[in-house]
C-alpha cells in the first residue's frame, strides 16, 4: 500500500491537481469573510500563517454562519449541527472555533422553558400553524395584515407593541399566535406561547417547589410573549396582582411586545378582572392591569365562522 506522503507528492506533481488546488486556494483567500479577517488582523497574521491554515480557512468558508444557509436547525449543514464557525488566532495559526448558532440558542432556550413552564405546551395544530392555512376572507384580513406588519417591522431591542386578538370562540385567535410565532422563528426571533388558565394554576403549585420566581422571570424577559385565552381563568387577587401584574409591569417598562387572545374586549376583560373568586370588587387593581395590557398591545377584533365546527 502506498504511503500517504508518497501519495500526496504524486498528486502534487500532477498538473491538473495543481490547478484545482490553486483555484481552491484563491477562492478561499478571496472569500469576503476571510479577506476581512486577515485585514483586521494584518498586524499579527503572516503569509506563513495563512499557508499553514488553508485547510481551516477552507473549512470556514463552506459552512453556514448565523444560519444563513440553513432552513432549520434540523437541516443544519455544518460539521457540528447547531454550531457555526468563527475564525480565531491560536498559537500562531488561524483556527476555527464553534459557537452555538442563533437557532440552536433559541432551541436550547425553548427546551429549558418547556421544562420550567409546563403550560407552554400547546395543541399541535397551533404549534404548526402557518398563514397559508388561514382563510384570507374579509373577516380575518385585518388581523392577518396587523400580524404581517408586526413580523415585518419587529426588531429586538426596539419599541413595538404586540396585538390583543379578541372575538368569539373558534375564530382562529390562537391559530394566529402560532402562525406569528413560526414566522418569527424563521427570522430567528424567540417567542413563547402560554395558555393562561393552565399557567395560573401552575403558578400556584410553583409556590411549593420554589420555582415561582424563576418562572415569572422567564415570562418577564421573553422577547415576544403570547398569553393565550386570558379572561377564561378564574380570577384571584393573588394571580392577578402577584403573577400577571409583575410580568406585565416589567414588559411595559422594557417595552417588550406582548400578544393576547381573549373572548373579551378590553372593557369586558377589565370587568372580569375586577371581581375575584371571593366576590371582592377591586376596580382600581383591575384598571391597573388593563393599563399595562393596553401599553404592550393593540386591540384587533377577529371575526369569522367557528373553525372548530
């Protein structure tokens, strides 16, 4: 069997191999990101370092960065799925370091939140929702238009309002949340859909296992939070003032967009929040919650036939 060194020497002596090698070398060195890296580090990078590192430079050029060549985390083309390359200088050579890509970060965060907050789990049809499946009739066109405007204009760190979808049962309010969440995911923007009645029951249980504060913090800081079916829960002073209140207060101050679905309009929801399970009337506390909801969302009426029938 021919030794590897002899094989390489034999190949190197072949004219066709030399041409292919030189073309690959030039393509690698002319890659915009390679040129930019060399330019930024010209004071430490030598020609010898470049020649020694050609294999690593070639490895870097053929992979996706910031998920720009991957449609999904499952379809990641990189050597390490979910990790993208970064050029670094290491012991007088140019090397490649791998960091989690944006989609991997989102997926890890989602899995962590799913373990922490059980009420994140939504029906499969909501989690797989797309705008293509929505009926573009006159009853839903405004809601779809508003959703599209949010997706198009949203940028993390900039002030923006979510949407408060309200209307009758089964008109597709929750489905809209799912479609928005999936579009945002395509833009590598994290969102969280939470079913409010189950969330509030879960928060009561969290007092016993000491995870309440951790759960509230996760909901406070999610880039785009979606609270599904608010108003269908039984109101208690504690869940209204110690759970919803702090979450919405934080998001209002930080100007984080928050979406809602409800069978109630703003006025009806305020009335619902006014009366606790004990029959106590607390108008000021309900009004305070509503001011926070209005601050982080814009009301949108969703009409149409009942999709569940």
